[in-house]
């Protein structure tokens, strides 16, 4: 009787051990895991910061857009209503994505990239595309549009993260190493091609720079830096080469000297700088910005929302905003650094870099350090697909923060970076 009881206890312990190992290795079907409580606790301060920025963004968009919405639609709450809908959807998506095990993206990384790429191609299909100011960057209907390039950023990061995580570039030698290098170079070029033709130069910059930095972090060799730099230089020369109608070059020259053309090309930058400087120490008060009344044209709630923020909240408010934003980036980087496998680290780093880079460029534009680019301020600027895409990125990073390096179970060593077991056998 005693022997039978001991055998039952032993079998029970074995079953528990197998269950734990199965959870760690990710054998449970991915979609079923959405309906159970996710393992591990996400980074609560990071979640609070993300939700707080979404709410704060809705408030700032309302303040910045009210005069423009009243002039264009006769309703000062027009943009607010739309932004509330997108904000609610984005919060739901953020929470949902934070429950999806990020390891699943490794299995479907190539497919998700192809779907995002196809969405960008649809921007050229009549009846589906939406053309504004000569650019066809959107698909949908005039009353409801999305910008596919926002989702191509995520898909391309997933693709390259999987590719780099599968290869041990330290072992690549000779022709094999150069074959891998040119494949990545071709991948970057193909990815930005449809976005460049839209044209959407700001998205081209974000995607190409993010993928290049991810490649560097993922194991770029020193000898590969020069050809990649030459490739980037050729792209910049093409973008800024002096020719008739080159608005990119004009924007660069205006940034260097906005007084050169104060009533035309330099107008918005001068008004943005005026808004930042007139905010003073404590600002003119929420909703009291003067520059949002036509001076910033139709951009006060998009590209130049930081200028309105600075004018209304002043230097102190802007500094507090930047400190909280920097702290959010720090917590994202910390979660990624603690990720126990290579794919998760690369994916998390790429997404974190996109958010940080876009914020840096947007703020740089408002204060005259970067040429106007059309890059939004993540979580703050108005834009449905932009807010939705950034919320997806944050959801993925929050899910990464749930996972910590597991302790060995029942004397068995569980590898922290197993290419086969940790990634569902893919």
C-alpha cells in the first residue's frame, strides 16, 4: 500500500514537471493561450505610462485641433470624436496584444511581413487607394483610412528579427557571410520601394534606419559597415540632390535658415519656434495656444503637436513630458534586455527603436533641429493607424516583459535561447 502511494506521488510529480516544461517551451496552442491568464506579470509602470500617454494624447489632440476642426467641419469636436474612437480601439488592441505570446510572431513573421507589404501595394490600386495632395499613402475611404506603412514597420522588424535569430553570423565566413549581407541589403531595398513610390519619405527613413540599426545590433560585421553606409549615402544623395521641385532639399535649407523664406517654406518652422519660445516657463495655459489658429496650417495636431504642447504647458510641462517619455523608453529597453531569447531581444529592440526614433525626430522638427518630415509623435499626434500601430508595438513589448529566465525544473536544464524548443519547433 505504501509503495503504491509513493508511486502515485512520483507519477504526479513527473506530470507536474512535464506540464511546467511544456509551458516554458511553448507547446500549448497559441490561440488557446489568449483565453487563459498569461504567465508572468507585465511591467506595470510601463503599462501605466502607455495608457497615460494615450489619454494625454487625446487631450492634446483636442486642444490642438479644435480651431482647425471648427474651420474645416464647423465642429470643434470633430477630430476629438474620431481620436476617442481610435484611442479606445488602441487601448483594447494594446491589452489584447500584450496577452499574445511574442514567440508566436517568430512562426508567422514572414507571413505578417508579406501581408503588410501587400497592404502597401494596395495604395496603388484605384478604388482602394486614397489620394491626398498627390500622394497615395492610404487605403480605405475618405471617412476611414489607414496608412499601411505604419504596419510595414512592424512586419519588417519581425521578418529581420527572425532571420537574424536563425543565423549565427559569428560562424558565417567568406561567400556565405556576404550572401547573407546582400540578402539583408536587398530586403531593406525591397521593403522601402513601395513606400518610396507613394511617396512617403518619412516612413522610408524610419523603416530603413530602423532595419539598419537592427542589423547592426543583430551581428553586423565591421567590414559590412562601409558598403551599408555607401548604400545609405546613395539614398540620401538621391533624396536631396538639387533638382526642380525637390521639396526635401528645400526643407533642409529652410531648417538651416528659416528666415530665408519666412512667408513660404519657412513659415511653419518659424511659427513652431515662436510657439515653443512664447510658452515661457509655465506656458500660456491648456487650450490657450495662439499658434494653432491657422499659423501652423493643418498640422497643429499632427507634425507640430509638440509645439502646441510647449506653448500651452511651457518649459516645465515640456520637460516633464520628455522625462516621462524617456522613462518609458528606458523601461521598454529594460524589458527587452531581460528577454531570455535572441528573437525576443531583436524584436523588442527594433520596436523600441522605432518609437524612440520617431519621438526624437518629431520633437527635433518642432524645435528646428530636424527638417520637417511628417513623422508623428508616438501616442500623442493624431492619426488612427499610427496610434494603432504604436499600441501594437507596445503590446508586444509588454508581453516580452512578462517573461523572465526560468529556473531549471526538477533538475532539468531549460535553455534560455533554444531555437527549436523555445520557438515551437520553427
